[in-house]
């Protein structure tokens, strides 16, 4: 026979067991604060004095996939995949519409200050020119919005569910 008593979670009951309670809030002294900040600063790898900045020419090449996703939301499409040429100079983004029509957004890397040139084709017979034009307009606007934000390294495509492949 076991006389096991049910234990109550102190976090859910909001019960504090005094200063030795490991879940209790702590107020740091100035010495403790300096020690914690020192530990945090020591854990940083890389430069800590180089803050993120908006893009120099208003757009960033690394924002192409993010801008394509944002543009697709505006025109009710979805990004399927992105193919990148081996040298990284051209990105082709396969997109589908709600009525299952293929769309291809091709983004070519250009020298500064231009950064990129985009073109789009939409429809099975590339006959949905209005959709292609709206997608390009939305893509350009999204590129400028992402370029205005302070930049950090772009997330890898493996982390976000979109397949990226390189052409040989």
C-alpha cells in the first residue's frame, strides 16, 4: 500500500515559499546586475558593437524570399519553392494561385545601387498578365519595406519550410 500524497504545483497556485524558493522573483543588487551583464556579454560571439541597419540602397538581396512571401499574401498566392542558380545571381520562385495556376517570379541580382531586377509570369499559358503585374508591384513594395528594417542574417530556407535548390 502506498500513501502517496498529491503534490501541488507552486507556480499554478501562486504560493511563495520564501526567498529560498527557486521560482521566486529576485531583485538584483547592483553587484549582481553587473555580474549578470558580464556573463551575458561574455556569451556573445561576434561583434556586439555593430548594430543592424537599414539596407544601404533601400533593398537587400537576402530579403528576396521574405518579400516574395509577403507579396504572395497581397495577391492571394503561395510560395512553393525557390531555385537559385549556382552562382546565386538568379532566384526563381515557384508560386501557385488559389485556382492552382502556376506563377514564376524571377529575380536577377544586379550591381549596386540597383540590387535586383524582377519579372513574373502567371497562368498556364502566361496569360494572367494582370496578376503578374500586381505580384511585381507588391514584391517591389515588400522589398523596400524589408530594406527599411534593420538587417540581420537571413533565415535559412531549411528553417522555414520552403525548399531551396541550386541549379548547376
